[in-house]
C-alpha cells in the first residue's frame, strides 16, 4: 500500500510510510481514552478525518508503525499475549491465515459491515477481522519504452516468458516483499500447484531480475517511474500495483494528460487488507470504535489518495484519477485463504531454491 510521497507509492502492503498522528509519546493503551493502532509503515489518513473520529468518539489515537506488512504481522504474533496496542490494521489475505491460526484477534462485528462487499469478507463466519481495502498487484509497463521499441506490451503471465520480453522484467523477492509474494501467488493461481514452478523456470531463463523490495524495484530498476528515470532504471516491466499509474499522474511535477505507465491486466492478483481488535487489548472498546471508523464512508473515501488502495464499502466514491488511469482489474487472480495457508510457506521455500539459487 502507498503513501504521501510517490517514492513510497505501492498498495499495500511492505513500503515506506509515516505516522498518521505522531508518536503519541506520553500516552498508553492503559489510558481508557487512548486507542493504540498497530500498523505497517504505509498507514496514512488525513488529519481532519482522524480529528473527526477523535472528536466524535472521545478517543485519542496513538499510532505505532511497525515495519512492512510481514514484519508487523510477525511482531504482533510474537507479542500477542501482551500486545503493543489495541487494534491492528494491515494484515492482508496472503498472511491472514497465519494471524488467525495464532489467535491474534478477538471476534468483533463492525458497525457498517453490512455495507462491505461480500467478496472481501474472508472471515465472515467468525468476524475476527474486518475488510478495509483492496488493491491489485500487477505488472506495470513503461509506455514510452515500448513505443520507442515498437513492441506491444505484455498482457498476461504467459506473455512474460516470450523471447521478445527477455531481460525486461524486475520483480520483488517473494520471501521478503508483499507484492513479490502476491505475484508468486498469482502465478500459482494461474498455472496450478503443478505448473507454477515450470513457469518460474521459464521466467528465470527469460532473464527476470529479483530485488528485495518494492521501492528498489519500482523506484530504481523500473524505467517508467519518476525515480527509475533519475536512477537510470533499465527495466520497462515491474511488479507493482494497478494504482501506480494514477500515482504517477498525481505526483508528476507537470500533470500529464495520460499516465506514463500502463497495466498488464492479465497479470493481476487481488490483495485485501484487514483490521482487527487485538486479543488481550487494554482498550478493546476503543479498538472496536476504531474498526467501525475504518469502514465508515468518511475514512473509506479519504483512503484512496492516502494509501493508494480501493475502498471495500459499497457506494464509497473513488477518485477520478483511479477510474481514469488505474481502474481495478476486472478479472484478477484470487486464491482462497485456506489454499494460501496450506501452501504459502512451501511455495516460498521452493521459489527461493528455484529462482535465487
């Protein structure tokens, strides 16, 4: 997920970020009027929107940013018996089973959950987590590069292993990066348990480059990004998000008429983020109020241009830049949480041996 400065743009989930309301020094979850949010570094909200919540609820919000999504989830699990806060935001469907299996959350049915689209409610029977946003991990392409070379950009997973795209793609490490893991899961959804490894063998033979995280891939290696141009990036294909093209438009020094980057729509994997009341929270009532806030129309409509994700609440308005330059994929790859839980760790281990060695 994504943030105020475009160098941190990417849905989601393993990126740079900022605290929504400062460090909160001098406050504690033991204070019944303080609610402590634990999240990944990409959490962001407009100050006036957060102030509205604090004024209406009577709670003061303290934000604890705890690294990228994977780090934040793992730390929350390690401290689950004495949690750092009251409410957690930022666990996504690729890591959801790990959080649920470790008893990280207390069940809570959020006010307004009836307005959240059914496809996003992956824990609808127990309500341990509440859907907050979604985004699509997709291959982005540099329009100028492909125009200059008179080459049609790839549009599918299968296209990426064709000879004309040799040495053009950079992706993130599936073991260390949320978009990297999403791209791996997308390939497994596309080619099945028995076919994804053969696909990655072909991708490796076709010169795919793997780096640790999104920022390096997008801002340094990708020729189509603002940062990549300055850094001399020479890869015109990158694993990023469907919301990256509108971000390129919004953060351009001089706003272009069209986005300089495009999306390979047949390479997308849907990522859904959730929030939940932490088990053993010192202020569970405050946590419940904050979860309610996350699915309020005010927050849902503020969220897209703060974290570059899409709202899950029906009827929440989406910025025009999203619909014009980065619409969500119509037919993204998806995967049931149970299948992810059963295979994720072994797939990552196999991927690491296959691609990095």
